[in-house]
């Protein structure tokens, strides 16, 4: 069937819960500043109008193997810097000066007892009566959103001071749980959102040190996962479709006279998004028939490669030391991230990217346990940055080799993988990758050798013990035979005694032969098992 005539099946967040809007509207300014200090301008997502047709059409262009959109003649993908630029506020920047958020956040395993502790609750019988693990938004609104909620539910809280202190956290949990990490269309909140939001607000203590985190990698990983799942047939988009919509439109509409943003200011990108769309004559009601031909025919010159609000620095993350990708843990799964395919979005010159198989890192969390945690930490710890950007990032640069490679790649005439010629532009990176693979092979062989040596040592020890027992048995047998021979010597003058002595010697040699056969058979079994 022609994709234009296929119905859109993707459902997503369209409007916020009315109680959440009322909560934010009547929140005092002090609590609002506290919320914006930790999660930036994400509350302004409630002012955006969702474009279902755009997101549903974008799903059809998603390349789940390489984590990029392949529109017409271009490749694009959201980056952590762009996601950060969408919601970052001045309060977040000030917080970062004193509490650097350079570590990656992992979703923690949870239980209701710990959730009660995070929300300063001493009694919450309603949690035990929930039909499932998800928490309804309105249960939290009734207890934290209303101005006089403490008077009604005071037996559930530690104290009134703790209740007041927890109100901004509870609002952020509801916002993130229904708008950024939505669980479904019925405004319920995944329990892991409580743990993640608490870590964003208060950090996580490790002994005497406290680490602070940013949400951008987790938001990006969940967007990637939602695109994968919807492309595979799932109906609900369990990612922040509004941030994805903002990102797509900022690249689709070219700025006439783009200027570098003031690095000391952070404007609210979501608050004026709908007006900006209306100003640029965008068709928000367009469905698949409207968006599919436009995305299918997208050309390089029609793309705003570098978003105007993005503050480009030398610290743009583009790869890990030994791999051309990083791995991020989302709320529900892990996804690889390969920004070296879209360097023009980050203000760099695009060269032929290094292509590797990343599919094994696309996983879902099982019982709250994150897969590949060591790989995630290692790639982030050894991350490499862009360095010096191009002189004018609004005039993107790319090599001729890259254009030829992309044309063949989009046409499907080359096999993506490490064996494709000319796909590695960085010779140093190529040698590092080869060294890394040789090191892994050496480590594997070393472990195999140690395992075999340990098994051989056990077999040798067992054989030595059996040999000692056999020698002891032979010694006892010799003593016994000697005693019998001496007893026969006493009657050597008797004919019967002489016959008995010959019979004993014959028995002795027969027993020696049987013991030797048994010994050889045992040694053969030991060497075969080793």
C-alpha cells in the first residue's frame, strides 16, 4: 500500500491534564522558580498544540538500525544539545555553576515504601489499593496541588513544612510523568519517574559526595525508543512528542537572518512555539497526505541545519573514544546515540561517518534493571567532543565524499558495516578500534587460559591423590605378601608348603597386574576428562 494512503495509528500526548494546568497557574512564584531551576522550561509544554500528523509521518522515516531519520536526501536526528536547548532556563544554568550535572542518570528500581519516603508520606493506604504500579496524577494533585490539601490529608504527611517543601517536586513528577515520559493516554505516572525526578531535584549521594544530573540523555533515549516501538506497531508514543515536534519544525523552517544567541540568556522555546508556527504559515492540521511528500522530498538546501537557539561550543559530544556512538539509558530502555552522522546540526563539518552495528544496545529494562551499564559508563567517560566548530554554522559544510556516500547509502547500494571501504574517515580512530578489538580478544583468551589452567590443576590434584592411595595400597599388599611368604618358609621341608609358596607368588604377580591395569585405566580417564 502507498504510505500516503495508510492510516495513522500512532497516539500520543495531545493536551495536558486540566488539573495539572490549574496546579501550575495557581502555584506561587517561589515554587515556580524552584521547578524551573531543576527542569527548566518544561512546564511550558502545556501551552503547545500537538501535531499528530507530523509525528505519525516522521515514524515512517525512522531508521532504527542507525538511530537517524532519513528524509529524502538528508539524514537527521535529535541530539542531546538540541534537546537541552529546547527547555534549558537561566535557573538551570545558575544551578549548574554550583552543582555540575556531568554524570548520566540511570532509572532506579523502586518500591512503594521508597516512593512514600521521597514524597514525605508516612501513610498512603491509597497506594496499596492501586490496580497496578502506575500512579494516577489526580491522587497527587489532591494531596499536593490544592492550597489547603494539608488540612485534609495531614495524617498522611510527616509535617506541614515537609509538605510545603515537597509540593514543587510533586508537580514536577506529574509533569514529567504525563508530558515528558508519558505512560499512556489516561494520565498515569510510571513509578520510576518519582525516583528520577527526586534525583534531578536533590541529586544522589555517594558517600560524602552528591552527584547531580540532567534529563536530556534520558529524554532522548525515550524518544528513540518510542520511534522504534511505534514503527514496530505499538499504538502509543511513550516519549516526548512535543519536544520532537519542536525539534523537527526548527529544522524544517529556515531562518532568514539567523544570529548567534546570547550565551547568558535562555528564552522559553515552548511558550512562543505555536505563535512562531503561525507566523511561518505552518499547517498544523496537515495529516499524512500533507507531510509525507514534503518529508520524502526534503533536500539539503531546504534544511535549517543548525538551530538558531543552540549555543554551539567546543564541548559538543560526538562519539566515544573507541566507538563512534554512545549509549543512553532512558526511563524504559537503552538506546545507542551516534551524533557523528549529523555533525552539521552541531556546527561541525560533516565527513563520512563510521558505521557499526549498534542494535544490541537497543534494549528494554527488565524489572528496573538497566542493561549494559558498564558500557554506558565507559562510553560516556571516554566521550570525545567536536572541538573547533566551522566559522559559520548557519552555512553547513560537508565533504564531497560524504555526499557521494550518503547518496549511495540512501539508495541502498552499499552495505552498512565496518567492512565497507572508505567509511572510516579518521585513521586514528580506526587504529583505536582495531586495538580495542585485539585487547578484547586477548582478554577473552586470557580468561579462557586461566579457566583451563584451573580445571587442569584440579584434575592433576585428583590424580596425585589417587596415586598416593594406590601406592599405599600396594605397600600394604607387599607387607601382607611378605608375611605370608615368611609363614610358608617355616614349613619349607614339607611338600605342601612348597606348593603353597609357589601359589602365593603366582597370586602376587596376578594382583600386581590387576592393579597396574586399573591404574592405567584411571590415568586414561583423567587425561580424557582434562
